[in-house]
C-alpha cells in the first residue's frame, strides 16, 4: 500500500459562486466514501488568509515561503491505496466533485513514517 497525494491549485477551480455549495457537498461525499472504504489519511485545503512562514534551523522566522517557489495553495487529499490504478480512480472521483483536474503523486516509502 502506498500513500497518494491528490491535489489541485486554487486557480484550477473555476467554479461560479452559485455552484460552490454543490462542489462542497460533492467533495465531502467523496471524502466520506474514502473514509468508509478505509483508504482516507487526510484531506484539507490551504488557508490562504494565513501567510506562510519560512523557519530556519536556528529557529529564525521569515514571513512568506521560498521566494523562488510558486505559491502553495488549493486542496489536498492523501489516500492509502493498493495501486496507482486505484489512485487514478479516486482522483477522477475528486476531479468530478471539485469540477477541476487533480494532480496525482505518490509518496516515497519511508519505514519511519
């Protein structure tokens, strides 16, 4: 079993305000199904009203993230699944619910996590 990240940046979700309630309902339904299936690890969205902080090894804090990196925002779901094919199927369900394409990535195995 591997853990898969299914995500989208905020800009990918081009939904009218009048559709947002339905999107939320549909996305939450997929998450409930993932929980019922026993594959759910985590889901949520980045709170874009809170600025990131860059924390160094000595504990110094700088406001903002890496200046050279694109902003990290949008929605994220982590599922633990037996195959890439299963991950693609769940990503398709989330894409339909969120009304936008989803990126799919696999986490590398780490025996300590």
